């Protein structure tokens, strides 16, 4: 288990790519990054699922991630695609790159691996140090559903089945237990990799809509837009996502 409360197997580059090959958020981030005034920084860039396509359309982008396995895979994929991207190993709570960016974004609910107020505020502080005067800070998180999280208690649900490039078969099931005191959905993933079973942890901190609005306000950000999906429809109660576009207050 790494310090983000996520098991190392979940952060293994090959497993991650086998599971996460969607692109429903790509157009949104491409549009926002293409309009950036200056360079772009992706935090929690993973294996480059977004970083590499954004670089391919000519946007100067840097990726930062904590996982060495993810970064190795990202560099391998960038080389294969013939694009130049700087991938840096770092912690989003305390990084120093010595320059500012036109857009900084944290995709795919990744800020939900920050479990304390202090951690979230450290992320915001690091972003502010690196965000240009007219730059945008963009991130997406789930709109929490108590009903969904409670329904997963004491039951295992199928997540995915796929085959890795080396022929190994992977299947994943999950169960959830909501920790209301910490506002953390404590998810367990049961992995079978070539028939070998392991139980992996994937904790996700829930941020309720007004809570995140307040955290941003009192940490020096102005919410320019809050969307409920990647088609940029306004956020509402039934929205599955909270997508923030912020500037420095």
C-alpha cells in the first residue's frame, strides 16, 4: 500500500492500462489545454492516457505522478507514439518545478486520494505556486452517492476482465464500505491474475459539493465554471461528476 491509500498492484502500469482505456474525458481536456496561455501540467498523469494525446495535438505538456511503474509505462508509450513529453516523479502535495503553467489539471478523480484537509490544502498550495496569473486549475471528482456506496457493502461486484499483452488473464471484483466519519469510501478490489488472487485497497475520499466549493474559496481559488459532465452541462443534484474550472482569486 502506498501513502495515497492505494495498493501498488492497482498502480501497476500494465494492469492500469488494461483496465483504463476509455477516452470520454479526452475531448474536454484537449479543448481546455489547447486554449491554455502557456504550458500545461497534468498532475497524477498515470501512464499518459491523457498526457500523450494532448501532446500529439501540439500542446506543450508535462506529466507528474508518484508511481514509478506508471511513469515507466508512460515514457514507453510516448516513445512509441513519437511524442516528446517530460514525465516527472513527484508528490502532488509538495512539488517544486520552478515555473508556472497556463493550465494545471488533475483528472480522473485523483484528488480523491487525498484524505485529510491538510493534504488537500497542500495540493492547492502547490498548484497556486505553479499556476500562471491568468491560468486555470481544472479537476474532476465524483458527486458522492451514499445509496451507491452503501449498496456495495458485504457484496462483491464484477469490475472488469481483460488479457494483458503477455497473455495473463486478469479479472477484478469490488466491494465497498463507507466510512462516514472520514468521508472515505473504502473499496476493496479482488484481483485474479492468472488465477492467483489478491485483495487490494482503493480508498476514495468523498467531497460533497458545497464542501469542495468552500475548500476552493478559502484556499484562494475562484470557481469560474462547475460542470456536471464532460459535455459541460451545468452541475446539478443528479450529476455523476463535479468538474471544476478555477482561477486564482
